[in-house]
C-alpha cells in the first residue's frame, strides 16, 4: 500500500469516547466510522491489524456529571461505558478490543509511564497559582472553571478548551473565570505540580512534524504548525482532583494524573489487555523493533479538537519515554453540524446513536452510507434529515439496491437462480469493457482509502453500481431471453460477477449490505478478497432475491424534525419559557379553520420499539380515533385512561411507525421539557368545541 506497504503490522486507534454521555453522529463522523472503514479495508488486504479503543473514564467532567445527577463517578462511568460499548457493537464498529481506563492494567501502565519520565528528570516540578474555590475549600480542575474564551469571545469556555472554537486553554487564560461549584469567581493559590517541558521538545517536534508535510491532512499539519509557531510552554501532567489515577509519588498524595497524561496511554493498556486475552505480544504493536522496517504503523483517528493532544503532547510523551513508535498519521476530521447548527450535547441538539438504532432498526448501513457521504474530512460538513432521506431513496434504493434486485429477480425468473452454461468450465466475467472499468475503479478506490478520502472512495463504489445499471439497460436480457437466451444468460452472468465485486468493495463501507449480497449470491464471505478474479462454478445455485433497502417516507423525516425542535425548546432554561419567540401572525380564518374538541382517552399502549410514543384511542364525541403521541416518557399508559384532553380533530392524518394517526392532542411544555395535558377545568362532554 504505497507508504503503508513497508509495515508488517498496524495499530489503529479511535479517540477514547468520554464516559459521561451517549454517542451522537458527530462522534461517529469524527473518529469511529472513518477508522472502521480503514480497518476493514486493511483486513480485506490480509494485513496484520489491531483496532483499539475504550472508554475514557477520568477527569473533572465525570465528577461534574456525578454531582449534577447526585450519584458517584463510578456509577456514571459504569452507565455510559455500557451504553457506548453496546451502541458501537450494534452499529458495527469492529474494534478488536474495547477497554476502559478505570481498569487496573491501565492504572498500572499510566503510573509506569509517569515514573519512567520522572526518573529521567523529564518533569519540571514547580509551584504555580491555581484557581481555588473558597466556599468549597478545594482547588479547581480545568473543567470546574468557565469563562470567556480569549480567542473567540465565547462566554462558556472551559478552563482547558473552548468548545466553540476548539482552542486549547489554560484556566488562567479565561476572561472573568467562574467556579462551577459555587458560581463565584475563584481565587489563585499556589500548589505544586509536575510539568512536561513541551518547550524543551519543540525543536524535535518541529523537525518530526515537518517530515509529515504532504502526508498528513492539510488541516492537521496546519494546526500543528500554528501551535509550534506560537511557542510551546510546559504543561502540567498532574491535577488536584479526587477522581482519577493517583500520582505515584509520596509527596503527591491527593493529586491525580492529568487526563491527557493517562487517556492516550489507554490505547497501549487496551492493546496489552487484548494481547493477554489472545496470546499475542503487545510490544510488537507499540514498541520499536531492532529494524525500522519491522516497526508497526500507528494511526490515530480523531476529531479536530484532539489534534494538539495526539500530534504534540502524546508524541512528546512517547519520545521522552524512548521505547515506543510514533504515529505515522493522524487523519483528524473536522466537525459535523446538524440542521444548520453546531451539534451540542448540553442543548441536546444531536442525533443520538442509541436512539437512531432503536428508531431505525436494521438500518445501520443507511446511516453509515449517509455519514460517509458527508464526512467532514478537511472542512466542517452538515447532516440534515432531508439529505438523509434523499441519499437513501435516490442512491441506495434507486441505484445500488435497484441493480442488485433486478439481476437477482431476472436470474430466478429465467434460470431458476442457477448459474450455468453449455460448457463445463467455471463462469467468469466475459466483457473486456467492464474488466477495464473495474480495474480503474479498484485503483481509484485503493488510492482513496490509503489517503483517507473515504467520501471519494464510497463514490467510486457507487460508480460500480451505476456501471451495472447501464450495462443491464444496454443488454436488455428481459428482451433477448425471447430471441437469444444465450445472450441473456451471458449478460446476467456478467452482472452477477459485477455484483460480487460490488459486495467486495462495499465491505469496508456497508458491511451488513455486503453480507446480504453475498448471502444472495450464496458466496461465503471468507472466500471473497479484494480485487480478486471472481468466478462461479458451473451449476452454482443462487439464494432467493431480497430487497437491500427501503424508501424513507416523508412522515419518518417529519417525526425526526419535530423531535429535534422539541429538544431545542426543552433545552431552554425554565425561567425563559416566556422568552420563546412568538410565531408569525396568522389571520382569523386560519385559526377558525382548526377544529379543537374535548375528548377522553379510552385506551393507551406503548408503541413497540420506541421509547417516546404512545398509541391512544380517543373518544372525540364525534367519533373514536387513534392518535400517536410522543408522551411515553411523561405518562404511563394505564395512568391516563379516562383523562380529558384537547384534540385537534381536523389535522391531516399521517402514518407514524406504521400506525395511522388521526389528530393531535394539545400539550403544554415547560422550560425543563415536562409535558402536561391541556384539559378543561369542568367535566365537559366529549365533542365540546375549544374556541
């Protein structure tokens, strides 16, 4: 593989997700989906590769979450580690090992790293002024301090990083800092810490990073050069915290390792645990070998907010240690936005992975396809539900699914699904033009994947499907079967082999779809490589045809858009409920056209495979009708039977989760997102008009 071909093995990492909340599509597009595509490609090429990740379970943000939820840090990390791990598994991210930094093996290795550098006198020990909360009588970790970012002016930047512009900060950089514990300005008090002298390593870092020009992405290389140009400063590798890995020094009791001292070491400790579990030698995947050509290729997949840690701080730590390989590449992605705004966990403006998996069961590949199509590889990109719908319907259904389905159906219709010819030899591709195009597509795909251009690679795979559709339309086997059956058979055989190549190339991108295609072809996945000549044995029997994709209907998208809007409103502070801007004026006729009646809920049940939806039967006085309502998280079905409600009865019916919903009940929502029925004070008859 060009630059990568000289390596015997590969260690691939994705950024450790922070175990204080669930995963959203921005995380996937940043660090996990690109890495998974790349790793699946390496495996197809029969490379020795280990793909490592795990939950990052230390740092102040964990303790902040625990305080907010009135629980313990351990309870927080246990909850979110399980949820994150399950989401990754269901989505198909193919880690060889998913670990957690709270493990004993990780604590031990992190302390070994610290002591290695300490015994070499690599740290600078010094007292420095650190923010202290006088009300709580404790030093404040970076995440316990917020203030105005000096770079972009964002008013809620943290003491270690501005989430708005991505700038890495020190707490003392903030303008008008505030303690998140007391809500008051903290004071500065001296405390002793151990600093990594990044300024000492700057000459080496400059020389090393200069060797990456033209190989690393321009956005990654540019950010590194910008940091170096500004001049590196010593950075504290310890913190005054009560949660994390103990600093292994008698004089440092009560202090913990800085989370960015221990988190990247999590890649190594996870590999170590994987090797112990599988009888492998972890050192081969991390430590320098006697001959440089025997070294492992280390690649970090991350989001752009982690570039400085993976390209400057962690390499400096590895360099200071001396025994470890350095990253060959850090193909960081930019940010994914959502419906015209930044993704925000605090405002709940996100498409959460666990919710998607629940609401779109069996449609992992649809999301993989859409996200790969818009990966923010060198600049920010945007996910919209309308675009999701268009890409699934117009590309997956109309191009890829259409080609495979047409060929399979025709093979079963005309030849009972049997691949056979008059001769006795194997059946292979018999069209020079298609062979030439395939060779070009494979070359383009390899170049794209090996230079981390996954969007371009996916487009190339779709060109194979487009080629198949054009070929099938040109050959018209449904017509030639009547006049020249041999020509029809040849066209369909060529198309089947093309589908086999399509399945091979789809494996890194859409693994579930590739497996479905191979099953229809009755072709074992372990027998398909990458760019191998594909042949069928004469008499090979195909399995029945099956649809690969379904169209996404308008009501599905409308529901997702409404859900996002509801989250946005619910994220507003309670006291700002009156500040929600009024909608545009309407005329009286528009209002009078709404037919709102009093009704009674006569039956209620949860909608299968959803968390938020209830199926309600409502007596409106004029009829009895079904309404699907997103109130399941606020009311138990049994508790609302007999409840008087206000219902809009002349709303155009629409299908939600396969249920015809005939109206909408009126609910009031407070600033915390709590829903309450809009009900009459008096016991009015069903059918009474609300004016």
